[in-house]
C-alpha cells in the first residue's frame, strides 16, 4: 500500500516479542515477585505492531510446537541461552504476560483498520506516557509494583 510505512514480518515480530519477554523475565528475576508490565507503543499509527506482538507473545507462551518456540532460541557470543518459553514453562506461575497498548494522536492521519482486534487510544506520546507511567514509590500501594516499556517507531522530530 502506498500509505504504509512499515511491513511487519514473522521474523521481526517473533524476534521482538521474544526479546521483550526475555527482558521482562530478566527484570522479574531481580525482583522478589513478578512485576506487572505494560508495553506501550506511542505513535502506533494503525496499531498493527501491538496486535501482532500480542499474538506472537501468546503463541510463544502457549504453543509447544510453535516454530517460534524452536526457532527463537537466542545465541550470544556463541553460547546458547534458554528461550523465554523454556523459562516460563519452568515456573509458569511466576510469569505474568504484559499488557500491550497502542496509542497515537492521529496527527499523521494514518489509515485505521476497522477491526475489533486492533484498538488504538487517541493520545499523544506525552499523554500516553503520563497515563501509563508506573506510580512513584510514594504513591504505590503496599506490595504493588509495575513497569512501563515504551516502543516508538517513525516518531517525527519535536
């Protein structure tokens, strides 16, 4: 399409989903309890990235025979690391799937798809971060903890 700025493919979506799940799991391993994580896509346009990430994360989490679960084993410096799927299966009760949210202010007038599965909140990047930012330690309820991961692509300067 002439009005599309990105083309999401399987390798990119599953690679990003795996990366995000790995980072969440790594951060959770430092905490005494799993932390509620929100992944916020600001300037999300039509919201397809969050839609595809949600599907990929669900597949990584639930499918034993998914190509993603066998293909997405990461290698760093020649060493093989257990995938997030294997880590989650080892202790599934301690892993909480992140909440994924797409936001866009509509300023680029990107075409929106009429789909019940894709929802984009009409918020600027600043408004979205303010709305979904974790509470400060002083405002947090006892035992409550959360984190925000912000994704941003194609953001104009300014």
